[in-house]
């Protein structure tokens, strides 16, 4: 049974004449007749009642013709889907980001992607690095935004930008009068960090090794559930914190109760990257994502 044979019986049922049906299918009448007969023999039942002047569909043949019509419509749908698949920017892109990137990048990224690929909506998610790792591996996400280093078999990465860390201080903090902060002295002040599981916490501790010892000896570190929660605790005077520059520049949360200061060079920083499966069939979508992020960074640098 072939789609061609199904198309023949649907056309024959509509035309009720072998000659006209053959013309509509652009084949000779013998070709169509032989194909219909072959299908009837395969099914083991007559689909049509033939007379000298007309062709009538049998009762069971009518049911089969209706099903054949549905099959042909589904086949066309498959062709349409394949056609859409040729345009890599016509279906949703599922993006994940770690908690310390997503809230500060996504509000700017969404309009930039829409301007570059209007028919490619974004599904976005924020999560821990290890959860995003599992989702990219299982195909639940198409691309993830993470901090390097990041390695996963059969997953490609592309570095996007370097991001400095900055000090967030209560306005009345003794260091607020300094132009820069020495990262080696972080253990000397009450510090607020993200809790276990957040890779940004690990990045700060790795960049400032003296904190690891102070956490055990002096208990100078307290934990928060998100950077915005920590920002509010800093504003209340509970302690100081370290934020990525994208979070510092988030003007929606600007407050005169806190001040930010850069670190003395070489200060702590992170490298942000995009990761996607090597087998992902839409490389153009990844290119658009990278381009949109680059535009976000340029607009941010220009103050727009």
C-alpha cells in the first residue's frame, strides 16, 4: 500500500470514472486501473462496484476512502512540518540560565531575539547549573547560559563575555569611602553569599580563598536565597556582598541605601558561555542567540 495508491482511490471515489480520475492524477487510465486493482487484491476486498457507465464505492470501500483521505492529509502535514524545519528560526528556542544570569539578561534578551528572529519565540528557565546540565543532556532545553568552566560529553560551549564582580556595601559601611576594595580582605567583614548549590557562591569563594577559612573559623559569612534577597539584606545593614556587574547595573533595584565598589586589579570575575548539544539541528538559532546577547552587552555598555 502506497500513498500513490491511496491518492488514486480517493480521486476515483470523487470522480466515479476511471478516465477522469486518471486525468486528475496525471496518469494513464490503465495505470490507475491496475493500481486500484492491486490495492483491492492486497486488502482482499472490492473497493468499487464497476459497471459500463459508472464506478460506485462499496460500503466498506467508502470507509477506507475516508481513512485514505485522512492519511493523505497527514502526509501533507508531515511535508509542511519538514518545510518549516528547513527554516531554523521558525520554532521556539528553549533556553535555560543559571539564577545569577537569567534575571539580568532575559529582560533585554527577549526583545533582541524577537527583532532578529520574529518567528522564534523563547521558552526560558532559570535553574542550578547541575539541573541545567541534565536538561541539556536530555533534550529538555536547547541551549543553556552558564559560567565557565563547564564540560559535558557531546555538548559544545562558546564563551560569550567576561564579567567582573563588584562589591555591594551598605551606604554606611567603612569601605564605602574607598574607591576600590581589596578582595583579600573580604574575610574581615560580615559577608552575605548565596547558599549551597549556587555556582556563583563557588566562584566567589574560589576567587577569594581567604573566605573559605574564615567561614569555618570566624563565621563571617551568611547566606541568602537570591541575589535580590541579598541586596535587600545589604540595604538593611546586615552585611556586604559580592555581585556580578550585570546585577549591580540592574537599575530597577537602584537604592541610595547601598553603594557598589570595584575590586582592585586583578579582581574576581567569571566567563559566561552558552552550551548546546553537538547534535542540535538548528545552529542558526544558536547564532541568533549569540548575536542577541552581544547586542544586549553593547546596549548595556552604551547606557541605553
